[in-house]
C-alpha cells in the first residue's frame, strides 16, 4: 500500500519568482513581450517542495549543452526545438512534386498562395535550388557555399553540392495554403556519389501556420546527415574543402545586418564549435530549428532582477532582429558599473537603488544608437528569507520487518590524484571530476510490536515506510535516521572523515603510500588534526604535517548541501573559506518526477565568489553566491579551494635516533615550518603532543635543556603574528625521551600556524611523534616498518607507545609498553623447532 507523509520543510521564498515580474495577458506575436514569453517557454519551471532551509527545486529543461549556445546565438529569430523533429518520406505522400535528377539545377518560379515575410519584404514566389536552398528573385546554381552574409536572398537548410543523378535520392516539394515544404531525401553529393546520404527539410509559412507555431515562419528539420562537401568543392570523400552553410540571408552582401548563420559544416562528427567555425555535420542529426524571419525592428531592451541572499541577479531581455552588434552597460546605482550581459551584483548595504541598463548597438548597414531602461530596485540583505511549507512524500509500507539498514552513494566525490602519470588524463580518467563512493548510512528506528502472549513468529517486528532514494537528499521519510555521513575521502577511497548522528566528526590519516592508517581521531575534523612519526616514504615525511618541499594536496574541498543556481550552501564556516575570491565547483543536477532522479554532471573552474554569508540555521555552514550558476535548478556536489603552498624549508630527518619507528626530526638551534593546510577554529583549545630527546639515554633530571621545546605562532590572513605559545617538555624522562603535552587556544578565525622547534641550551635536539588535535578529542597513531610494513608501534591517547618486535620469520614475539616509570615488557613468547 501507499500512504503520503506530510513533511514540514523550509525553503527560500525569494527564489519562487523573479523579483518585479508580474503575470500578464498573452502578448501579441512579434512584440518584445512575445519573444520573452517564447524564451521562457523553452525552460518550463516545475516547483516542488524540498528539504527545509533550502531553495525551491526547479525542473531542468531537457536540452543538450549545444542547444543553450544556439538559443543565445539566434534568439533574435526565436530559435526553438519544441516541435517534433522528423523528416517524412515524400514518396508516401502523392501530393509532392519532384525535381528531375540533376546537378546544380532548379525549379522554375513557383507561386505560393500566401505572403512570406522575409526581413520586411513579402514574397509570393520562390525558386527551389537542388543545392540545398531556396531563393526569391532568381534561381541559384552555386554549388560551393560562400557563407553568410552574401549578396543574394536565400534560405539554406543545407547549402552544399547536392547531386541526385545517381537515382538514389530526390528533391520533393509541396505547396499548401499557408506553407511550402521542401524535402531533400537521401541525397548524395557531386560527382554522383551515393556512399553517404543527407536528409533534410525546409518549411516556410505565413507566420500563423500552427505547424511551425505562432510567430515562426521558417523551420529546418534534419534526418541522418552524412556528408558536407562535393568533389568540385575540394572534397575529401565527402568532407573538408569548402564547408556547407546553414542559415538565412537577406542579400545585402557583406554590409548586411539581416542574416542568421546557424553554422558552417565541413567535417564528420557531432562537434559544434560556433556559427562561423567549421563544425561536425552529425551535430544536425535529428534536430530541428524554428525562426521568425519577418521582423525589422529596432533593438529593444528590458531587464528583471532577483534577490539572492547577499546579491542581486540581473536578467536582461534583448530584442535584436537585425543581428546588431550589442554592448551592454549597467549602472547599479551605487557607483559601480558592468558590461556583462547578465551580471550578479552585491550591494554594500540595504536600500533602494536606481539601476540603469544602456544597450548600445551598431548594425552595419542598419544604423542604431542606444536604448535605455531604468528601474528602481529594493535591496534588503537582512530580510527574512525562509518560510515553512509542507510536502507529501508517498512511501511504500512494509509489514512485519525484523531489521533494516540502507546506504546512499554519490559520484561527485572529488579525487586529489597523486599519480603524476595521470596528470595529462581527462578529469573522468584521473578522478578529479568525481568518483563513485558511499555517502551515508541509514537505519530505521521505531518501536517493535509486542504480542501477548509473546510469540516468536509475530513478536518483535515493526511496520516500515520504505526508504525513498528519490527524496534521500532531504531526509523526507520519517523514522529513517542517518547514522553517519561520509564527509571526506582519501585519494585511495578510504574514509578519512565522517559525521555521526550527533554531529560529531571522526577522522583518520592514511600514510605509507596512502594505504595504511597512521592516526585515528575522535571528535575532530580531518583538517584540524595532524600527526607524523617522521618516517620517510615516497619523498615526504609521514602524516599531514608540512616539512620540506613535499607534494601537497591540490585542494581544500568541502561538500555542499542543497544548492540552487548561483546559491551554494557549503559545509564549512566562513572562517574556513575566508581569503578566497574564486572556487572550483562541480556537482550533479537533478529534479523530481514520477521516476527516480534525473541528473547530469557539470564542472566550473575559477568561479568568482560574489558574496558570502553565514548560514542562518547552521552557523557552521556558509552560503556563497557564485558568478556562474552551475545549473539553472537544484544541484549538489562539492566546492574546492586551491592551495598555493610552497614550503621552502627542508626537514633534517635522522635515522639514527627515534622515539618510535626509525626516524626523527633533528634540530640544531631553531627551525620554523609553516602549517597552512590546517584549519583551526577560533576560541577552540588544541593539544600539541610530541617527544623530544638530546640523545642521552642516561639523563634523568627533569629538564633536558633550557628553553627546549616547540613554539606555536598564530598568524592572521595577512601573515601577521597575533599570538605565540611556548610548549616545553615535562614529566619523567623515559630512556632519554621527554614528552611535550601542552595546549593553546586559537584566538582568531582564518588563521595559519607556524611551528618553531628549539634545541635550547642543547646543541641538538630530536623530536618525534608530533601531534596536534582538539583538546576535547582523542587520537591514536601508528608507526610501521618501512621494509615489510609490519606494525612497529602504537601510540595511545596520551602519546605513550606500545612497541612490537618480530622474529626473522615475521612472528610477533615481544610487546613492550611505555609508561611514566619506563618501558615495561608486556608479553614475550619465543618458540622454535629443533631437528633431531
């Protein structure tokens, strides 16, 4: 059975409708309002309630990326693909007439019973030319296309050297009361080649024929397109040479401003580059386009705006039927300007501003100047943006369930690849564009049925609302509890940070080639913990401290919550992301329907941050407004901030003395190491723990040397020191090593730290097993033998070591434990076989 579950959620009210847009009656065809309505119809909006605190979900338009480029390029002709794209076989319709098999021929003049308005001139007669076009004043036999603009009126669904003398294809046409249809069906190319065929269609109408839709009077349709060039046009087996032309031209020549060139096609493949560069002919396969080629109007402009939390999103509407060269000049009313077509602008304060859009245009033979639109807008960054609402989530109900768990997965996890051989690969091959990994674990928690008297068959079961993957992102099904969420992975797919149901983070460090855990941290984030045993492998010290010129992670990256267009909700505090003006962002778009999620991937590098704000409900999160929207609707993914860290100090790692393992950091005097990969919270207390020695196992006095220890320096975003803390060893000296275990409080946000190691009055000191972590957390760390990778030592929460010893056969025979009283033997087990 099915039942609806009412879910109370919150969504951002401002995203429901563009600010300042009001309902209106349907405008007349040919007006600027009519063109705006046509543009809006290409991106239908379906509003659907979603998770609390997030924007309204908008259904993505089912368009290809190429379609977006076409729409902007040919908007002045109302390009669209909303009608059925098909080319019929004219042999099945006896009302069609045919051109005889020919090369470069045309029909005689054909009278049409309707007015065809072509750039302001009405025509009642046409010539159908074999080479993929029609003309109006005279026939045209040109077989090598010149591109547009050109000196002749022409409509060309595919102007190229068509040759039908091989009797395999034909050109057919049909005249009706309000439209003319011309079909080039299975046509070959010169010279009498039929190894490749093209099928395409042209329809012109009176502008009111419902077949093309009101306001359109030209349409191109395409079937399978297999060639571009005839032999007389420098063809190489049907391609290259002089490319085919697709578009409309009014015949004013090179000075014309009344033309539209959809493209030049001269090579195989489906790559579409631009309206003038050579593109692949298969791009046209099974597509169709409509045009309104009837208008001769001046450039008209309008704009709308939309409040986006801490920025305003401006959307311009331009009516440009003359194909003019247009320059936009925005004056935002606060002393700033922009020449972008559709800018995002962040105002410094709330208030009412007078915004002016000047559109300057020059139309070659068509003269123009500028048009101006001025509007007043109200900006209130602190307005209440949230509102309660309710959605109904249908679920399947399962009876008599004993236990159940489930997990969700995502393919938007970024991978900071480390193998240099993958650097020249695509993002899908090296993982930098995202990989598939677990995202969260869920469990169902309700009271179990109790039977009286107790029954083994019926007792202890429960009724369950089945998990909804369609609504998993908003936790919309009651009683499904998210046990833990994966928040970070290592390059080798190990879980290095997760968040449990109480919001507590646990983290881990992987080392020794990235496959062995070197530390586990409880109640801490991955980027606020650090450990190294100074073991040296693959060109760097173990752990995530920065010591010397070692390879560093390329990004700091954070998962996003539910995002919408330019609005990105980042699971990181403002303190963590201060100092960055750009961000790499990628994710998956999805929308809800009667089916599971539909989504697709997109990645934008160096996306400018227009403004940022603390999340009003989750202060540990941030809201960013990005210059370029990843999608026009809702999406989820990750944001990545690039690290530009160039360590210049090489660490002196000594393999002659170590607290655990085989190496330690050797310091003579003082040495300083920057640690800019760590992100510490302001006002939070952190613990630094390490072991220090002066290489004297017999030293037992409480002080190894005067002024020996580690100084922690806190610097602000301008690299100015704001605080320092001297951490000195204390406690018993154990076989020549003394423990440093001190705390400090990070005083400011967006800080970086430096560690200065000091040997003090001793000429040389050795430091080992260095840790940093939140004082409220616990850390356990591990050291391995670099030869066979057997576990050599485990360091507990207090940084005391347990040592493990193996015989020549690899068997563990001795375990020792470091204590305040010294190193004690815990177990010893020696066995051997004697041959008699």
